[in-house]
């Protein structure tokens, strides 16, 4: 039977009947293997009826497993998935698995590793009792490296379960893993031991992984002799090293820096994490490593040539560094200009970075690009671009005129969703620069009929109430909105009520406004059931009835100054996220504990070398400073590394103009 014909749902009872029919026939092993494949396929598609066939699977394992490795793998796969539901039946397979290990430990590494992985995945007391001595034997130096790696991962797999029943054996296994770190010459085995220890300590409240100076240097130097996955493990483990002096931290940065050029995105992100972490232990790190901003920026540029998922992860980490340590990067803003085929979440993230990188010097280029986005047919992109222009107007005072001029040009096209979005950003612009951009208000008022979206309508109503004295049609427009007030969303109703009262206290002798106020308060208090809206109406009614001389100061107080630093992260959060570069937590830009439960947050550990330096300004470097520690990065690192994906000339790696051209080919 062809494998394609196996991919159909079959009832467990029918499979059992087939097994019984074929068991005594000639060539029954071929038929039983085919039926076993049916069981695995039904299991893979979520048909849990096949749980009832565990006895038949263990029988097939004992009958055919010794001579057919494929059958053995399929049976092991079945057992690791369903052992929780049929623990007693799963015990019947234990003698076979132990014998499989004993038989193949000196002849077949693949079969031995398969047996160890299977036993480590089944957390039954008898399996653990049999596995612990096997792991103690497999972690010895005389065993092959592949088996030792598998055994190291198996220790991490069973550690928490075994801690409750046999803590003494756990201590022995931990000692063996530690011995592997100290005595092992095979870098891939060391990386497996490090991964196991890191997984164990991350889940433990009492254990902590600590690496001394000599061992950290040895690990960093061993990066050239191991594969990419091992490099990722070693780089990640270097965060457990607490540097006690500037020289060691600088040496490690110098060793790790070339790995920012790797073709493997995981290696690049982990190398970046190590460099950022160790920079806390090097005073004046940009003087010691003048090439550091160019190195990190080159790595970012290379990551932007990767698939969309990698781009997104890289850019979220760029945002993190721009919020906390912008001096560590020397980015060309053109790298983040959107391409026509970028996915929406990529475009959105690029807009965030453009906003963070925008300054007075590059504002003309940025505004030209954003204005181009605002003329696209993608409504979401148009809205986000206009929002970015408005935020830039609030962020940089010197270029606010240019930003508002672009917004005015966009309004002149009278496109509804463009006008709606400009109305939203205009509220903050008018608050930031009172009396400066009144012409923007008049442009919006002339096109008020185009505004239908609730948030935009709320914004224009706020403008009408706040600046009613300077807007000639404000009373007419407020009356127009009040006519359908009860049909609006609650947010718009609240804004409209407040705007009408504000307009009244600014023009207390306007009889048309007095009538509007009376009708509105009466309508709200009698015809609405929303408690917040009714309460606000009664509050205004009592306040106006009291005829207080300072009522205008209560209803329309002086607006508070806009805080343009609201997006900044707290120092503690930045410190924690800097140690999570390349992980999911860095995407959310939130503390790890808010993203993942039961995960210990990482913190910088105090040491004599720990320094708190300001890397928020790109101009932190001293003009002339002779460092006591020379950087070897530009001269020796390319000769030290044997990995062809890393051994590239620095001059070709950081030509940002060429990379920007590559990124712009599609435009």
C-alpha cells in the first residue's frame, strides 16, 4: 500500500480487526508495519481512539522492533505521546527499551540516543529508576559525544520530575554536567551541557548557573570549533558570566563581535545580546570599541534581508535599543523605508523605527517618504503614516511647520479617511502649539461633513469646544452634532457634552448657546441610561446653577503640557529586556513576567566592573581618547574564525549604502 493511501481516518476497532486478521498470515510483519503506520497517522491528526491500541503497539514493538528500526521509532513515538493515559501498559515496553540501550550502546549511537530520549519523555517512576543509572553511564567521557549530548538534554527533561522523588540522583547528575563543562574538549557536548544547565536553572528557584572568567573565555574561544546550534547555546550561556574586570568583558566582546556577521539569524541575535550585556561591564564602551555602532548596524541591515518573520524580530529589538541605547547603533534611516510588498506588520514596525530615528537633519526626507505612504490605496497604511507625521510634529518643535504643511496638503485632497486621521492628530498638535496652527483648524472645519468615524468625530468635537471662540461656525456645528447626540457612541457623547459646556463658559452671553446647553442637559439627564454621561450632565448642571465666578477654570482649565516621552520604558524594564534580545519578550517590549508565567526575570548582577553609562545620546563618545584596551576586531578576528559564514572582510560587511540599495530595489 502506498503511503498516500494511509492518510485516511480509520476507526480503532477496524484497525484492531485488521491486526488480528493479519497476525497469523505469511508476511504478517509487512502488514503489521502498514497498520502501525495507520495508527501513527490517526494519532497525528488527533484521533485519540488509537489510545486503546497501546497493548497491540507494545506487542509489535517486542516482535518486530529488534529487526526493524523504523517500526521501533514509530512505536517509541506512540509511547511518548500516550504514556500518560495508559501508564500500566506503557510499563510493558520498559524491558525492551532498556535492552535496546544495552544492546546498541557500543554499536549504534542512533539507536542508543533514541532509547534515551524515549525513556526521558516518559515520566513514570519505573522509567526514571531505569533511566538515572543509564544517564550516569552515558555522561562519562568514554562514551561518544552524540550519546553524551543526548544524555545531557535528557537530564534537563527529567530534572524537575525527578527532584520530587530522588533529589540525591539529581545532585549526582548535576555534578556530572558540571564535570562535562570543566573537562570536556568537544564544544558541541559542552554546548549541550550548558543548554541543559540553563534550562534546569531557569525553572529552579534555588539553582543558578554561574560561569567563571577562565571558563567564559574558553567558551568564547571554542565558538569557532562547533556548529551553529552549539554556537547559539554557548552565546546564550555567556549571559551567566558576571565580569569582575573591564579587561575580560572587553576581550569577550572582541571575540563575539565577528559573529554579528553570521548568516544564521539566531547567532546574530544572540551575539548582539551578549555584546549589549557585556557593554554594561566596559566603561566608555564606545571609546574601547569605536567600530561597535557600525558592527551592530551592519548586522541589522543584514537581518533586514531575511524573511519577514526575522525582519520583524530584528526590528522589534532595534526599537528596544533605540529606546534605551541608541548610541550603540549608527543606522541609516533609509533602511527602514517601506517596500511595496512588505506585510502590514512589517510596515507598521518600520514606521515606529522611522519615528524614533527622525530628527531635524533628516526630516525633509522622512516627510517626503511619509507623504508618499499617505497617498497609497492601503487605508491602514495611510492612517498610520498620517499618525506618524502628527507625532513627529509634536516630537520635534523645529520641524513642526513642515509637518503641519504636509498635513494641510493631505487635507486638501478631501479624502474622508485622510481628513479623519488628520483630525485625530490635530488635537495633539493644537495642544502642543496653542494659537500657532489655527489654519489647520479651519481646513478641518470646512470638511467636517467628511468625518464619520467615532474617534475622529470625538477629536473634532473637542477642537470645536476648546477653540469655539476662534471658530466662526463652532455653535452651528455643535448644534448639528447635538441633534443626533443620543445615537452616537458613549465616547462621542461625553466629548460633545463637555464641548458644549466649554463653549458656553467661553461665551456666557450667547443666547443660542444658552438654549443649546439647556436642551442638551435636559436631553441627557432624561433620555440616557449611561451612568457616566448622566453623572457628568448633573455635575455641569449643578456647577452652572451655582454661578461660581471661577467656573471657567473648572470646566476649561489651562491645558497641561504634552509629555512627548510617554513611550519611554522604565530603566528596570529596559535592563530586563536588554537581556532578552532575540526572544518573544523583546517583541512585546514588556517585562518577561507579564508575557510568560513562571519565568525568572534576568537582572544585571553587581560587580566591580559594572558601570552605568549614558548611551541614550548618539554623541556620548569623547572626541579623542586613548583606550587602555585595544580592539582586535578589525585585524585578527577574521583569521581566528573558521566558519565560512562568518569569515568575511569587515569592509564588505558594513557598506550600509550598498545594503540600502538592495533594500530599495523593489521600490
